[in-house]
């Protein structure tokens, strides 16, 4: 379950248990801000917080206002200017502005849209969550777009593959590691929710339902395995294909695949050498450079996180 789904599931659980909670969502930003539109924070009625909208000072003020709205049983929006008003005590003087929605939820009967969003995210589908609140005395609706959880296929469970897998879990990927060495896929080495698949790497990749929300990282133990793995996925619609290796090794593999009939245009989309050029040397640094490149590709395009406001009738 990704972090957005987990936050919504916590909201559902709290309300079903007879508690109150408020979902706080960044609707829009201007200038420099610690978080972007779509960032969420869940405030429980007892004051506990989950998630973040960025920055201790602004979160403290959001918490204060949201608790007041919970007590008054009302929703609304608040504008925060990130200057000395909220930054004097910890240096959060970004200079930007954030519009934050505060949406209290009191009754289980209001949980339908949240349950539907969690179910869609659990099935690795995108979800659009309607957010209704009062704005300047009238009801309006925003729509929060929640992206489908991407799948990261890591071909190779060696040092780099394992390090990247552990890192990717915290970045909200469904993380699957493939290797023909079962001992490297043990839960002790790759703990849940990392998934391990034992088998011929190329065959497993060839049989996987790769789509445009799949990222493939090839970090096997040798030239032959890398080439076979890349051959298995190079014509797939994967959002990202990356392969580790020196420029010389990469060129040899590309030439081999071209001789086998692979279009050069397909090879040019492969990120190789893999990872952003941060001067990485150690295994953790290499994993960070790969994760950074995955994030860069992931954030290049996508649906607008928040749309609205849309006018709605008071009775709808």
C-alpha cells in the first residue's frame, strides 16, 4: 500500500472507530514552498498527525486551524504566507504561499469516495478523489488526482539491486526483484513488501505484463544476463528502462541486440550508464543515483495533482 493509500486507510479506520479526523491537502502554491499541490496531512481528533504538507511552523498552524474546524464541525481553506509569520522560530522563510484545504470527516456515511480511492490504489489504478468543502460561504469541489502505484522490476538481486529495492519501497514503488539465485531473495535480505521472484531472469521479464507504469532496472551479475534481460524488455512499453555497466559494455550489448534485429531507436531509450551523474562510488550511492533518475522520469509528466474549484449546488 503506497503512502497516499495508507493515509486514506488511516482516515477510514479512525472514522469507522467513531473518531473524528481532518484531511489537510495542499491545493495550490505560489513561489517557493516546502511541498507541492496534492501533499496531504491527516489530523486525528486527538491531535496526532500523519503525512506532511512540509515544514514544522506551517504544519503547526494548520494543526491549530484544523482542530478548530473539527470542533466547529466545518470545512474550509486557509492561505499561508511562508515568511516571518510562520518561519521565525525555525528558519522556514521560503517566501511562497500555500492554499490548504481542511476537510473534516465525522461520519462513516461520508467515507464512500475514500474507500473507492483506496480500492483503486490497491489495484494499482489511479484515482480521483472529490474533495468537498465550504469556500467563501458556498460549497465547492476540488478533485485530488492520486497516481497509480508504479511497478519497479529489478533484474538482479546483487548488492546494487538489493540496495535499490530497499530504497524504492520508501518511494512508493511496488518493488519486485528477479534472480535465479533463490538465496539472494530471502525475506531476511529483502523484507516485505519487496517481492522476490526466482527463475530465469529473461524469461520472468518476458512473461511480466509490463505497461507504461512499469520501470525496469537491469543490474544482473554479468554481461550475458544483462543482454538477455534487456532483449526481453527492450520492445516493451515500460516507462523506464535502465541498465548498469561501463560505456564499453553497453556498446557491445547494443551492437549484439542490433544484430539480432532490435531497432536502434529502441536501444536509444535505454538509460545507460544508469543513474544520474552524481559521482556515485559506493553501492548505496549508486542505488541513490538510480532512484534519483527513476524519480526524475516519474515526475516529468502526469496529471495535475489538484483541479478545481468547481461550483456545486448545496443539495448535491
